[in-house]
C-alpha cells in the first residue's frame, strides 16, 4: 500500500516538475515555473494591493490550482466545507509564512525547483525549512493544535473557488481593472491557457495525493514515514533532468535568477515558512488545495498570505534579487519567528492544561 502511494506521489512530482520546466521555457521567470508565494504576490500586485511595478500579474496557475482541487474534490467526494478553528491565528500565521517566503524569495515548491536548477542558495533555505519544521514538531508532540474544524455550509466552502472564477473572468474580460508589469518577474509569464491548464492539472494531482513538503518532513520527524516526501524528491529529479536537457542548469550561489546569497536570511526566511507551515497543517501549496476542498480555515491562511505579500511590498520587507532583504525585512522575519513561537507556546500550554 505504501509502495503504491509513493508511486502516485512520485508521478505527481514528475508532473509538477515537468510543468515547472515547460512553464519556464514558455515565459515564466527562471527557476520559477511554479511558486505559490511569488504568484500570490504577483496577483496581489495586479489587484492594486501593492504597487511594486515589477511584480504585478494575475497568475492563472493559482486560479488553476484552486479550481483543479475544487473540481476533483467534488468528483471524488472529498469536498467537505469545514472550518472555524482559530481563523484569526491562521490568518496571522499565513501572513508570517509569506513574509518568510519573500525574504527567501520563494515557497517550499520553488525552493525545490531552484535546487533542480542548481541554485545552492536554496540548499541553505532547505536547511532552514527543515529546522523550522523540526521546531514545529516539538510543539506538535507536546499537544499543539489550532482546534477541530466544524462542518460548514456549502456556500462557505465554495466561496474561494467562486472568487477565483470571478477573478479569472474579469482578468480576461476587463483587463484594464488590473495592473500588469512591463518589466521584471511580473512581466514574464507563460501563455494564459497553458498556465491555467498547468494549474488545473497540478491542483487535481495534488488533491488526489495530498502532496505537501512540510507534511513530508514532519512525517519523517514524528513517525519516520518517508511517503509524502517522495513527491518532492520526484519534483527535484524532474526539474533537474529538464534543466540539464535544456541547458538551464547552473550550479552555484551567484548569478541565479530571482535569488540572493545572504545565507542567514535565506535560512531564517525558510525557518519561518517551515515553522508556520507545521502550525497551519500544510505548506502554501497544501493550503490552496485544502481551500479548494472547502476548508475555510485554509482559505483564511491563503488570505493571510495575500495580505502578507501586499504588506511585504508596501513596507519594503521583501528581498531584492541579488541584494537580499533590507533592514525592514530582517526585522520583520525575526519578529515573525518570535510571534510564531509565542503562538505555538501559548496554545501548547493551553492544550496541556486542558489535558
């Protein structure tokens, strides 16, 4: 059974890795075929939530991931509207996860894609991510929980998928409503139809296999189960092979696309992402998938990430390619880690007292 599950996860990883390579070849930024954090940030810019001119574009991949998960969960019977467990805390944690991701310049998925392109800065991020997850597992082992989700109405469950459909329709029909980058990463994108199709496929595949990198590393720490992590190993291998074939593999720390070599901040940024993802119960990709399945808790985390992206660019918290984060970003990521540790500690103490 475990072997079959690993096979499905590996197949999903190959699909995602291949899609990332193809999307990059068709116009997405280098080593950014898929990046949940970057694409949410670009979409926030397109919606006028921030005005950084180089990162503004409605990313069809995000819309496709949510809708792919939504449609397949309806077909499979996995669509179950639920939520109400610590929504404000989930929003705050999602916000901090985005700050950490934008200090690192990528979500866990992009971290693996960057590794597959030879970017060794992502290796530093991976160490920070693992450390953050390990820290989160200490709290899980001591009783941390954000509470049990309760059954909710179908209206609540379809709210975010409906908004994504509306956003896509407006994007196609009234593009003048949105901001679009004329240079920088936001101006680089694959054709809309291809990007949407890739998102739909990834959303559906990830919904079926419950792919989650944070969950994979968490399972290794807690129950010594390597099943979930096999999907991300497959993503790395697929991206690596694609880059080697296409001549896009460049091993090293310098001259990597949309990356920086301030190692302590790569480590701390992904530490925040790892810790926050464990507290939320899934990485940014997993939050999108769960939101598509009807989880308003995950929808709150996604909204927290979108607001976090807007906040990061409005207040100069995000890193710049090559130069890394400024003082605002450094203070923000350290403060974010402190807040995550405080939330985890307070909730854990509360739960232990209940027991």
